[in-house]
C-alpha cells in the first residue's frame, strides 16, 4: 500500500540522514512524495524536501531541480501562491541547463502541479504540451493522462472549447485502454463537466454516479472533493426532484476535510455559503467579517474565491470589499476562474463577476462591458446555463441604464434558456444591506426545511408542519420582502410545480402579451360603458373574465 511504501521511505530517509548522504535523502523524499494529491498539504514531505535542499551541494543541479520542483508542488495551495510559483519556474529553468531529458520530465511533472490554478493558462499550455510529448516518448501513459487533465483546465481558463473537448477525448482513450478505476472515475467526471456546461443535468448526474463507483473502488482522495462539488452545481442549477440535496453534499465535503483535505475547505466554503440559494446568509456574512479570509482571498492568486466574495459584497452593499475584489480580479477580465481539477473543471468567467460587482458599485457602463465579454466567452464554451444567468444580469443592468428594449431582449433570452433547461437560477444569500434592518434573530420570520418538515419561527416561538406546496410558496414570498411576485412566477417557483401536469407555464413573452391584452380590454370596456354600448360591454366583460 501507499502508506507502507511511505513508511519504508521514512526509514531510508532517516538512515541517509545518519550517513550524511543528501543525495540518498533526496531520493527517499522524492519517492515518498511520488503521488500528487490536489489540495492536500503534507507537512512531513515539505520538511523532508527543505532539509534536502539545505544539505545538497550547490553544484548538484539535477537533484536540486527535482527537489525544488516537488517542494513547489507540495506547498500549494499556499496562502501566498506566488512563492511556490516562482520556485517552480526556477526549477524548470535549472533543469533546462542539464542535458538530461529524464530530469526535465520529472521536473516538469512536479513544477506544473505548482503552476496549475495560479500561473496564467497561456503560460502553462506550452509546458503541458511539452510534458505530454515527453510522456508519449517515454511511453508513460499515466503521465500522458495527467497532461490531458491539465490541458482541460487550461482550456477552460481561456474558454477554448475545442481544446477542452480534445483533452477529454484523449484522456478517455487512455483511461479505456488502461481500464483502471483511478483513471475511469476522472474521465466520467470530465464527461459530467461537459454535460453540466451544456445544461444536461440528468446525464451529468448519471456520469457523476458512474465516477463515484470507480472512485470508491480506487480509494481516490481527490474524488471526495471533486464529485460533491459537481453535485453542488446540479443542486444550485436544476429545478428537478432528482437534484442532489444540499445537506448530503455538505456531509460529503465534511468527510473529505476530515480525511486529509482540510486545506481545500477555504476554497469551497465561500461557494457553498454564497450560492446555495438558502435564506440564511449567516455563513456568507461571516466571511465578509473575517479579515483573515478576506486578506487571503484578495491577497493570493485565487480568482474564484475573490470573485465569489466580491459578488456577495457588492450585492449586500459592502462597497469597500467589493471594490477591493474588483481591483484584484480586473487584470484577469478575459479569463475564466475555476477550482481546477479539485472542482472537476467547473468554471465561471471572471468578467461575469466583474459585471456583477460593477453593477453593485454603480458603474453601469463597466458592468455592461464586462457582462457582454462574459457572454461571448460562455457562448464559445456552449455553456447554456451560464448564458441564462448572464442574460439575466444584463437585463438588470440595461434596466438601470434606461434601455428597456435591450433589457427585455436579455430577459426573454434568459427565460427561454431557463425554461428549456428547467433552471432554478443562481441565487446568492439574501440579506438586507444593513444588518440592523433585519431585526434580531428572534424577531425575524423564518421558514426552514428540515427533512420533510418545515419549521416556522417568529418572535421567539416556533412550530413544525409537514412540508407542502403551500408552505413552499409562502417561503418564496417571505424570502423576498417588498418584492412584487407575479402569480405565474410563484407557481413556477417550486420543483414540484415545475414537474407537475398542471399544463405549460406562460413564458415571459406570452405573459407580457397577456398583460397588454388585459390593459387593452379594460380601456375598451371603459369606452363602451361611457358610450352606453351594452352589447359590447357584455362581450368585453366576458373576455376579461
């Protein structure tokens, strides 16, 4: 087993230290750290590698390059990733001074791991392609597979759908040839990402379940994060009874954190807190008040967390954090951000977040520009759910700009996609801009679903009722105080209503036409009554009824 092999490496490392042999120490440390686990920090490995670098001769460039590359990978994800990124670049440069393809191959393998998610994708792509060529030349199919996984992430960040699909196809061919669960779960997960991108949620769920079966057989630690994150995407997007439950997803993630993936929690928590669509904004507000979280999110190269926190800050009126997040991610306006392999390749245009933040800051022209940039990117990626959300954001911005016709056009586009895909829509935690406006926790009216029971709390008292369609509609209304909700929107608000046999719901265009016709009939009725035309009056009343 891996644990037994690592124990042998510890013994060799200790013996080598006694013999004062830094070369043998390095080989033991590198063998101990052969496995690259995304998001996992092994403090023991880091200590071993640092000790090796201290003791290796300055002129042993081959060994120093290999150890430095692996140390750079072991340090990620770092609070400040720029240090490991610089270390990785230095290791690659040192390896190129040595006329040894074997050394370069090993250094690229580990150094690129430190660069993924943090260095620009356009900088990584040539390195990943070079590594793929070397892996093929050495007939190392495992590392070929790794190179295609990385190229898929590169493709996502530059919105290159052709490279995205080609990388998945190439990885799948290798996985089918090897026919081992460690590889098969990854390709099923990658296919699920394709399905999620296009809004094929039922198919994505099937593929995630298939990936789960392979991952369970492989005992792969990374799957404990990747697959729940993909399930979360279905939960927050899909209006269907098959959609996964949030509590089950959270339980799976807690299991992952307890199983050695605790470092990943920092990247996952903001996404869950902001986009889970619940009315409880406590967790999201806590993020904005935690200076440690804010400083790390806005001080590192983690674009996804900075974008997520910036969006939420803008929506609740925290101008200072929204502005800081906007300035942080602005240089990446033409890129997409993601959780990398850890998140199964799920992505979001940085420009989409910039548009939402700019709108919250009152920068309407900037918001329009960023959202249109984001829309062009997701169209290239054939990402239909993302197109719906961006159209909805553009409708809001165009309304604020006074461009009603453009707003209606974007609204119709958003509604058409949402109805076709049965989208729930991305929701952020709903809170007033001023905490005091919400009153104390005991004074607030709250409805919370706990299993199949809804608990209702108000003024320090509570009662529990079995869940029903009426309670679901009530929750929809009280979650939007002061907001007019049309009855047709309300009827379409629950998953049960969406999947019932009550007949097709009116789309936005039909509803607008319906409203206009009612207004016209009322005007005509007033005219007929003023003229004393009883026959026409009766006809118009019948149609209105």
